[in-house]
C-alpha cells in the first residue's frame, strides 16, 4: 500500500487579519478556510499577507511570516535593525513594535498563560498587569537598549559571524548586533573570520571590565589565535567532554549585585541584562521580607545570588541551604558565599538532593528553575515544608503558571506577581511571584 504524499504549504500566501499575541513571539491568525497561522513580524489587529514558512496540509497549525502589511497597527515602527524581518535573524521578535507595545504584548501573554494554566486573573495573582522596563531601558521608538551582555555568535562555513535565523540552523551574517551591550560590541567579533569554529560566545561582565570569549570548534578544527579589539580571556568547549576549558586568561568573570562581587566561571549562568540581577534580587527580598534567624532554601541557586542576599538578611542566627546541579556553579557559589558560615551549597538536582537533606520545615524559599519549571514533584515537596513565603523567579510564563497551579493544589496562593522586561525586543519576560499559605490571613 502506497503512502499518499503530504503536500507542503511552505511558500503559500494568505491575506488575513491578525488576532491576539501568543506565547513565543508570534500572533495568531486564521485563513478563510479556518487554518490556524502562527505569524511572526505581525501585530494584533493588522491586515497582512502571511507567507507560510512551516507546515503541511495535515498540520494542526502553520507557521508564517508577515511579508506585506496592508493595514498597519498604530504600534508598528520600522525595525531599527537591518537584520530583523522575515527570513532574517531570529534573535529578536518585536523590533517592529514600539517599546511600550512590546511590554503590553508580554503582559497579555502572561495574563493568558495564568488564566489558561493556573485559572488566575491578574487580580487573583496580585498583579497590576504591567511589565516594567529595566532602569535606563525606557527609550523612544527607534532606539534600542544595548542590554545583551552575552551573545552567542553562530559561525558559517566561511568563518563569518552571525546569528541563527528563526527555527533554523542557517546563519544570518551580521556586522553589528543592536541589542548587544557595548562591552560585547567593542570586542569586534563580527569584524574577523573564525575558520573552523562552530560558534563564538562573547561575554562582557557588567560588574567589571572582564571580557571573555568561549570558542566551540568544529570537529577536528584547531583553535585560532584570538586577536580582538579589547583584551579578553579565551575558553574552549571540549570536543569529547563538552566541558568548558581555559585557554588563556581568567576562567571566570566578575559580576556585581547586591553590593557584592560574584565569580562566574567557565561561561556559567548569570543574568544577561546588566540590571537584571539587582532588579530580581530586590523584588525577591521585598517579597519575602527575611527576618533575623530565618532558615531559607535557595533552589537552582547558580553562583549564589539569592543565597548571599538571604544570608545577609537572616544574619548569624539564620541559615541558608543552596542546591545547584552544575559542578562549576557550585564551586563558584561556595567561593562567593565563603564569608557566610551559615550557608551551605549542595550539588545535584533539586528533586534528588532536597529529600536527602532531611529538612522538614523552613521559613523562606527561593526557586529560580530552568525554563521547564520546577515540576509537580518538587512543588509538592516544597509545599510540605511550611514556608512562610516562597519567591518563584520565572523566565517562562507557561512554566510559572503550571507550577502555580500545583502550589494552589497544595495550599499556597499567590500574594503578588511582578513582571520585568529584561529581554527587550524579544518575547522573553521575567516574573517574580510571591506565594504564601492560603490559610494565612493577610
């Protein structure tokens, strides 16, 4: 029996009216035949010509780009970046929207995810519906915040630096990234060729003048001699172990937050926006209101940002336990927290380590999980510890909403939620939710 060939719809064009924004940097539209389109480079309410970029006759939905705007939104602007637009760089989602409109769109996505996955209205989540810009990011239309302190450049077959196209391995060669922080741009990564490299990550610490590049060679390639416009440390990703190894210079950069210096080694995780670490730390501490003598958990603790802030505030009579899966991050966290004798950092996955600690009660919890969220098992364990307050830092509103529904089922309600635009021009947004026992009278 022969399989009937499935007909691709890539390249087909439809005239549609654009509907609401959806999670992921696109809007939803429907064709006259009822096909669902996820359309990039569009804004709600516009009339556009959408060209299909992914999908077949049998697909549940099609992906598309807005290639012609027939009736533009009042929120539309000319994309400031020459590399933004249909078929080009996939790094930014909202270059074509005014800054205030970008934040409104992100707020609509958060509200939709909270309602759909957690059954919460903004009022029930203690949220005023706004997404706050970071300090210094409120710029006029046409001006772009230079916020990205870490940029991973993809390298094409000829050795030219660029960024990946949307949902593609294809490289859009660029000569400048508008959202890159000044410390990244001044390295001049795009000016030279990188033969034999698959990617080059540039890191410009915002808490010091430390600069670093992390090279990922193609199989069998030799490392180039790195000569850039500013002094840098050089690291490489190992071909066999995938680990990050020092080539020359420091293996770490120094970042500042909460008036302390943090060592971040081997290209490890630190918030990308220069104001993000302090913004999130303040939101967490204002929500938790730590007291002297409190016991606290910092889960997915990275290099110890929240653990240090907690330790500072609970004092010598209090205690903090951090849990982090990354070996190098744990080494950095122990180094960064060495001045706090009542802080301990354990390595391993939260769901494995936490039950082994024997901890049965705790006053405060901070969790800053990866994009997938904490998950039902971890949430249930945490709810049994009876914390007075829990701070949940989320980079994905869908994962946040799912986990809030799990907390609700275990007796915790959201007291307040705040949202911050720490990734301008992209669809990403950061949230801080403060939870407390539902039985508490407040």
